C-alpha cells in the first residue's frame, strides 16, 4: 500500500516537473507575433518585412477593398484573356482588390512593394500571385513598384486556385487571409467575415 | 481472455523485448541529443540573423521538426529505422522458435486449442512489436519537447516541412501538430505490429530461429534498396522510408494502407488460420 502511494506521488511530481519544464522552454522562446486585420482596415507595414529589412516598406500601408472568385472561363471572358497559357494550371481565380498607400516613406525607388511576396493563406494552403493573369486585371504589368510620397494605388492581385491543391468550397468557407508581412510581426488581413 | 493476457505478459516480460526496447531507446535518446545540439546552434545563429535583419524562419526549427519523426534525419535516426524490422521481429520470432523447441507450444495447443492459441499469440506479437518502436518514439518526442520549443508550424514555410495542403492531415499539421505526431506514432505502432507478425509468420514457416528473425529485415531492406527500380517520385514502396518520418508516412498514406492490408492478410493466414495438421507437424 505504502509502495503504491509513493509511486503515485512520484508520478504526479514527475508530471508536474515535466509540465513546468515544457512551459518554461516555450515561454522563453521568441514567437513570431501575429497581427490580424479585417477587410477595409488600413494596415501600416511599419518595420515589418518578408525576407529582409532592406525591403524598406516603412510608411507604406495596405488596405484590402474586396475579393471576387471567378471560374477560369468567367475570368477569360471578363478580361478577354484567351491566351492558353493563362491560368493553365488553375480552375478558379481569386481576385483581391488592394489599395497601397505611401504615407511617409521618402526613400523613393529604394523602397516599395513587391507583389511576388504576397501570399494567400488558408490553414495548410498557400499560394502566390498568378503573374500571367496579373496584367489582364490591371492596366500595367509591373509586379514591384514604388509610390510617390503621399500617394496611393489600387491593384488587383489574382491568385490561381487549382482543385487538386484545395477544394474551392473549402477555400471559400475556410479562413483565407492575405499575408502582408512575415517578420518581426506577421501581419495578415482576414478575407472572411 | 486469460490466455491472451498471459501471452501479452509473456511477450512483454521477455528479455528479447527488453533488448529491442533498450536499443531503440538508446538510439532515440542520441537523436534527442542531436536535436538539442541543432537547436542550440540555431539559437546562437539567431543573434547574427537579428543583426543583419533577416527573417530567421523561427517556426521552421521546432520540436515538431527536430524530433525523430519530424523529418530531420541524422545517422542515428537512419540507423534506428534501418534496424526497425530487426528490432521489431526479434522478440517474438525468437521466442516462438524457443516455444516450439522446449515443448511450450505443444502444451498450449493441447490445453486451449490451436485457433485460440494462434489468435492470442498473434495479438500478443502485434502489441509487443508495436510497443518496441512506439516506446522509443514517445520517449524521443517527450524529451525533445523538454529542450526545444514547440512552435506551431506556419504553412507559409511549407517547403521546409514538406507538408502541403493536398497531403493527408495537412491541416492538422498546421493547427494541432502534436495530434499529427501522435497519429504518426499510432500508425507506426500498427505497422510495426504487422512487421512483428511478419516475423512470427517466418518463424512458423522456417524452423531456424536465425532465419525467422532475419527474414523480415532482409525482405524490407531488399525492397528499400531496390525501390529505385520499382518506385517513383510519387510512389514510395519502401516501408523503411515511409515509416522514417510523419511527413513521409502521410504523404504515402495510400501505399501504407495497401501494404498494411497485404501484411495483415498474409500474416493472419499464416499465423492464425493455418490448419491444425500443420501445427501438429510443426510440433513434431
């Protein structure tokens, strides 16, 4: 009986010590800080970046104005995009209308936005801009640009969705987000209600 | 039922089970040391990365990627998975051959009948073989969690993990990674249970103990080394390869299920449904 009590007490102590140790190792670690915003909310990029601080996006801000989902055929008809290479590997196109604004950045062409880094994320699913479709939905085809001080620009970012990678229903009813920076803060804009 | 309990007890309280388990635990603890070393090196390099203002990709190196099933292989984890069929089949294949020699098999069959005996032996083999590998894996995971932070993976860095949206349990990996790893341990328990039963089948087929113990390893290693001729990028057939990490296992889930069904049918027919006449011949 005494032996059983000693073993039980020791087991409980062991579990508690283990839990404290795991808690300690996780609390002393730097986690990426995640900040989430809503559609229509202006997101200041500040000192955050995707890969390196040389991206210099401080002073810029991003606002998602709205989204639209089109089938490949609908997209082709709407934007007169009948080149067979367009959306070759996609079944749908998810269009995200975004306004970029340069409020305070005075670095001119040494700073700006690179749309190739923008990511659409929905749990395990991620995707990058569909470059070929981009020029059809915008009146220019430049994926990296700088804005003049105190000016803004609206851009539609197309993301191709391939059914083999994610079911489009699951994508829409899930939690799609637009990732606008990764470090030190991961800033995302929720594209769902 | 009491016979099943007795067989399970015999299969776990046996020196070959202890030997296999201890070898597995030693290798898994060396892997913990390697994981902690890798993480310490990374933590030191973090300061340099901070200085040059690069994204340090914090979530790509965590307990979920550095534990033995996380996909970061090293010499010892490779050794463990190469030795896996031998570790798993050693306890029961050897003991079954001993039972046959020392008369225990004859006595047990006479007492409870061949079907009951075979079934209990099969279940006991399955459980003990699964435990031989599940115990070291659990010890490894629990130990790594004590020294390396458990940062939830971020699918933005999916290329580093090799887990994509179209993979089996992809969403679970990016939301509840501990559940993903526990499911992997459960799957490896089930699969190694079947490999143990394969060892038992060979023990039934061959009279030699050495041959019975070595045959499953030889077969799986042969498939592993010949896979480049019969496998392809999307089709992994080597059991040793797909058991070696959670990512590989879930990526090849269809092959895993097919191989598990084949193993189950083969071992069940050989070990449980064999005819009484064959057992009598074996005992002689």
